[in-house]
């Protein structure tokens, strides 16, 4: 049996950042991974998705300037784009293992399972540690309906060698809309089916409606208030059936949420409390077993399950595990972004809190399309919405434009650092940019 000071279970961004912090602090550490080294983000999540999205953005930029210097409609070669994507994803696992070897960190490939609070088993090998960090992330949830075996996931989409002519997405969260945007831009006939009429429920409804209208004009078909009850094989293709509804497609992608990877860990043997929402932790990311910590998407938490949040938690929990801090975790403002040709981004108070406030908050929406920053690229849909409390303090910001990702990060920095309007006016910022517009926005 091998003994360690700490063992990290899961090699995604949270676990990976933590294990290096622990090693640097002088601990004898090991890391265990049951799937792809590096976890979801670099292998089958945000990184490959963003590579594909680069083609969408390029196509949009050319088309937006049609008749203003460009004449041809840009098209996407799916096979070439996927080959480009693989140059990013294929090396990930080997690069991660090489980094671990270079740092002198032991690593094990296999499913970790607790046999008692201080011991796990991996491939019949017993490993013991004083402390553990669980960072196993989450996976796609598949609807329990007849024909569910024919429903594929976002991971399958990101590995498509050839793009089907027709793709149907079940669900209308950010994963569904981002992948629908990619498929549509690449030439597929795309339909998005949602069980109610509130897509992207965590974002401002006014600007979500604007985004849906934009995507509809681009050719994405939205079907709301429909529960899919069955998926039938047609050979070729599939038929999706619901109450007074049916549609035919070549591929069905389920994007109806994600679930934490906890079942195989035998957490009950370690005394760790968890639910279907994930592992329960305190404000120091300790589980119900004080020597076992958890971070990242496997947590049962209200904060967004995003890559930078997992990194933040991984680095924090390593500080707690090594005794470098005793302070509770203190999250800064967390921006969230739906990527696409038009990006929807927000930061601040949760949308459900605003909606349930019973008139406590008021808002102001600005149309930025005529501002030079957006007019020069012919961004005809560029808006920003501010939500204020009773003291006229900004509590949430949502923006929709092709530059919303840049703008929301700059606004987050301003809010986190509490930079005043007077202080902004004293700065000299490169013009014309989204940053140079800040003094006119806040």
C-alpha cells in the first residue's frame, strides 16, 4: 500500500491546479483520473467548442461587412475545422501526464473508490492519504425517455467527423445554443426543442429574446413548450415525438443539464454527504469528512459551474489543505458568457433573485449599435442592460453583441475593483475599443 499526504481525484482544471499547489508546498501527492487527463474543458468542453466558435465568428465578421468591402459569403469546411480542433485536443492527455512526471507527481489511471475514510482503491491497488480532494466534475444528463439510447451528447457533437444535414437539440441552455450556433453556421438545418418558453433562464429575458430572434433569422428553428416523449429510429434518421408534436432529424443531441460524477466513488464509505446535485461542502470546501475536500463542478453549489471558478476553488482549497489560509472562500463577481457570433454575457446578482424581487430593482437598456466600436464592424445587434437596486447601485449587467465577452470582463474588473466613474475618466485607454467606452457606461 502506498501512502501520501494528499490524493487528488480528478484531473480537470480544479484538481490539476490543486495538485501542483500541494506539490509545491512540499506534500507527497498523487492524482487519479478515470477518463481523459485534463478533464472536460480541454478535451470535450470549452476549449474545443471555442476553437469551432472561432470559425463562426470569422464567418459572421465577413458576412456583417458584405457590401462594405466583402462580397462573398464565407463558408465553413467542417472536416478542415475539425482537423484544426484536433490539434488542440489530441495532445492534451499526453501533455498533462508529461507535466505530472516532470513535477514528480504520481498519477494513476482508473476509477477511484473509497474503502474507508483514508483509503481508496484504484485498479485493485490500495492508496492511503491523510487528506483527499475530490474534483471529478460532471457529465451530460440523458432524458429518461423511450429511445434515450439514440440521444447523443455535446461530447459526441465535438467529435463529429462529418456534419449531419439535420441536427436537433433537446434543451435550450447555453450548451445547446452554443452548439446550435456552430452547427447552423456550418450549414446544418438546426432545431432547438425546449420544454418551456424560457431558454437561458439564468440570463436576462429581454436580451435572451433578442438573441433567440437573431438566431431564428440565421435559420435556427426554435420549438418551445414541447416535451419530447420518444425517439424512434427511421433508418436513416430519427423521429422525435411529443404531445401533438413530431420532427425528423439526422442526429439528436441532448443538452438537458449535467450531473455530478459521484456514484462510483463509494462516498458513503468515507462518510461524505452528497445529493443528486453534488457533494455538500462548507465555506472551506470541506465535506462532512473534514479531511476530505471537494471543488469544481462536482459540488452542490449555486455559483456557476465554470472553468475559471473550478481553478479558483482548486487553488483556494490547496491553500486550506496546506494550512496557508484559514479564511472561508470569498468568491469575486463571476461573469458568465454564451458564446456565438452574438455573445450574451452577464455579471452580478442572479437573475432569479431579480425576478422574484417584487419591484425592488429597476433597469436601463442601451442600444450600442450606433457607437463607433460597433458601427465600424456593422454590429447591428449590440445592447447592454443595467439593473439597479433602490439606491441606484448596479447589481447586474447583461450585454449582447459580438464583443460582449470582452466588455463583460472589463465591466467585471471595474465592479470587482470598485473603480469609480471619476477614476475611469482619469485613465487613458486605447481607442476605439470596448474598454474606451467604459467611462460612458458606468
